[in-house]
C-alpha cells in the first residue's frame, strides 16, 4: 500500500510538472507571437508614416518646381501603397489577445487609405483652372480624416496594445512607433491648403520652375465682368446677354519677364461656386497684359453674388496684397 501510494504521488507530481512545462511552453509561444505581430505591425506603421510625410509635403507646397504630371504620379503611388498596407495587415496572423489592437490599427490604416485615395482624386483638380475651390475644400475635409486617424492610433490602438503587452510582461521589450501625420493643424484650413497648392501650381510650369534673381511681383490693374468694371470692395450690376466672360489686366511689377501667369475668377461661394481660369503666356517686365476668362456656367440672378478675381503669385513673389480683387455683383436679365 505504501509503495502504491508513493507511486501514485510520483505520478501526480510528474503530471503536474509536465503540465507546468507544457503551460510554460505555450506561454512562451504566445509571448513570441505577440512580439512578432507587434514588430510586424510597427513596420507597417512606419511605412504609413512615410506615406503621410510625403503627402503633407505635397499639401504644404514643398514640391515647388515639380511637374504636375509627376505630382499626380506620386499621388497614385501613395494611393497604391496605402491600399497595400491594409491588405498586409489583414494577412498578418495574430493571437486572440490582440483582437482589439488589431481592429483599431486596421481602422487607422483604412481611414488613411481612404483619405489618400480621395486627396489623390482632388489634388489634380485643385491645381487646375476649374473647380479648384471645391477640390481644395474637399482636400481640407480629408485632412480632418487623417487627423482623426492620428487620434485613433494614439488613444485607442496604443492604449489597447500597451495593456496587452503589460499583461504579458512585454512592456519593456517592445518599442512602439509614434504615428502622427497631421502635425500642422493649420492644414485643416482650406486657405492653408490653397496656399500650398498655389506653390505647387506656380512652381510646376515647364517655362519657369524656379525664380530668377531679383524682385518679382504682379498686380491686378483692372478687372471687369460682362463689360462692367469691378472695383475692390465695390458693387456692380451686370446684364446677362450671351456668353459671359471676365477681362483682367495684370501688371508685371518685377524685374524679370514672367511666364505662365494664371488668372482665376470665382463667382459665388461654397461648393456651388463657379470657377474659371486662364493663363497669360508671358508678361514682359514693366508691362501689362490682358486676358479673357470665359465663364461657362450662368451665375444666379437677382441677388448679390460675391466675385473674386485672383492672380496666382509668381515664383519669388512675396507681396501679394494686390493680387486679389473682391467685389459684389448683381446679375440680371
């Protein structure tokens, strides 16, 4: 009996030790899987950060002198890469303990993918002559989406992942990257986006990618719409008879000939505003040039409508207060 009891006790001890060994092995495998997933996810986040850096540089006008076609190609590359990040995260195997962090990171990358996708659609329009204002406002809205993704990453994903790492004793063994694409909150303002796009637009011409030495400047001399002169801060009444157009005279106030000077006219405000534009091929230094800007849509009648005439700054231009004329017009029949 004593021998039998000792044998049973020995067997129980063996089972307990073996069970502890198996459990320890399983725990080690689980910890390794958590570390592996976290490392793989961190690599994806770093790639997302790099995509965001490139995008923000474009939105801030940091690629002055880049051809618009090259800008569009770069945006399409970002679009493709951001989509791939989502797919790669979905393909990563993960332990059950990481279900919540995974869900939040997937949402972060999906928000960024969608925002980049829509910005890639809108930026070429914002650089162009027509629909620039609406496209710029849509881009600013997508910047808000990118900011929301930054907050979600910091408040949800990192919080959940750190909780898992602490519970597994891995908090000091895994480095987690920061991920903040929108550091400059002024990018939430469509006007700030417009400034960056103007820099891209003005620097992207083949004729003049960089400013020549010396002073550069342009200014509106006169502007009219439908044959009626416009005064800055003034009002006018225009009778609609046939095709509508604006005439804008621009002076070159600098020391160099200016090439590809863009003139824009905006009638109305908000998403329904009418956008039109034209380009003056060359204004010799000290000279003026006049351009006709066709208005292809009929403006609303019988009410005060804001009209803005704008000359885009040329490369090297610093003083731009005389590049904009704003007036109020009543269109009648």
